[in-house]
């Protein structure tokens, strides 16, 4: 058994939060990974901006303002540069990042990375490629996010759903672009089709608050498109999202250069929902082109693929079954085992 300490200085949350309200991908991944490590017999402590000390599902949550333990077998600093040097007596040190790594080239990061030399954990091949080879590190390791067991084990749709598409990502990641495609190129060819938008600022805590006005403008565009079958739903807890995905015919998401994993697409694929994306960022790593969805290089190609999935039952069935075969293979047990390799 190892002592594992993770520090995070982002938003307020703990392992109870996913059961109470929507939670962003990074925070959800911290909860899932630490619970999995605890379930594998490790002593796991998370020091973050939680309101109070709690023990939940095997993980000890501690307010970071109370300080960190003196040592650990593995110390994981999550995202923030100030966290990197906080546990100098830890046997192994890792720096888990989630956004494109260009921000690490600022002096406040470089100076600490040169001095501490932690292993840097990336979440995909595209993500790894955003950090220059010359930049400092104590090694580099790719550990993709695990797809939550709730999605991997959920009962999928038994028959082709009605022509309902979903968008479940950040509204600032091309939702306005998607609405234009939907109104001008997709819905006119699939009368009665609906695009359900599960998106909003609430998922992103204070980061969402900072961008609330920009998000509000895009969501207003979605609301104004109601006559075209766009249904603005807002963020929902994971349990409800599973039910919504089961009733969905396709996920439509352009992708984004700042997207380093895209848990939203991963969750949909694990539910057997064929997905259409463009060649942007990491979403090409989540979809097997022509098998579990489509990766398209043009707007017209994106819309054509969406129409096909919404109208062609045999195509939907083939891609649905293939997604279930391929996209449930990597979960948090596999990701936690990769984290354990750092200890050896």
C-alpha cells in the first residue's frame, strides 16, 4: 500500500459533488481516479478547496489551507504551478496537466519544473505534442482519462432512437457553429429532428463564472433556435446524462484545439452513441472514423455525416455496436494501474 497525496487549488469540490451537481471533466477525473486508487488499497489524501475534512469512498479530503502531509510515496500536483514544490520529501513527484501545455512555458512554471523535475502526466497523444521537447521535465507519461464505470456498464439503447442529436460540451467550444450547421444544413434534411443542448456555466465553477457572459450569448442563440428543433436543457448530473445519451441518436461536436481529451465524447461513445467531429484537437482520438462515428475535415462533410446517422438505421446500428465493442475498454481501473506504475 502506498501513500498518495494529490493537491489541487482550483474550484471547490469533493467526492460527493458528482452526486449533487454537474462537475467539470478535470474535477470529475480527480474524484474517479482517487477513489479507484483507494479501492486498490492505497492511502489516498486529496488537499483542495473542499469546505471541510471528510472521508468518503476511501479517500481523505482535506482543505488545502490546512496544509499538506509531510511526505508521500507519490505526490501529484494538479495543474497549478504553486503546488509543484509543496511536498519536497515525497518519494515520487508528478505534475498532472489537462490543458494544452503551452502555458507551462511561462517562467513561473519553467522555474519550478527545472528545479523539481516532476514526471509530467499528459492525457493523450495530441496533448503530449503541445509540450516542446526542449522544455524541462522529470519524464513524460501519457495516461488517458478513464471512462466512468457508470457509462461503461450502462445498458445501451436497444433500437435506433428517434432523430435526436446531443451536444454536451462547453458552449464556447463551437456550439454557435453547430447551431448554424443544424439550422442551415442538417435539420432541413431531417424534418422533426431535435438537437438537445446540455451545456452551461454551472459545470465549470468560478471558471465558468468568469466566462458567463460569453456563454450566455451562445446559449441565447440556442434558445432562439427553438423553432428549428434546438432544445436548451442545461447541464445535468451524470445519472441523468446516461438516460439522455441512451435516448440520443448521435452526438455532434466540432472539437476544439484546446480540447486535450474530451470526456463528453468519450462518455457518449461508451454508451454506443455514434459521434461526428472535425479534425480539431484530441477528439480524433475519441472517435474511430467510419466505425464509431465520423471525423470530417469540412463543414459540409460534418453535416452530411450527421444527416446520415440521423436517418440511416443500418448505419446507426453498425456504428452503435462497434462503439460498444471498442470504446468501453479503458476505464479508471486501467488508468489507476498506469498511475501505480509511477511508484515502481
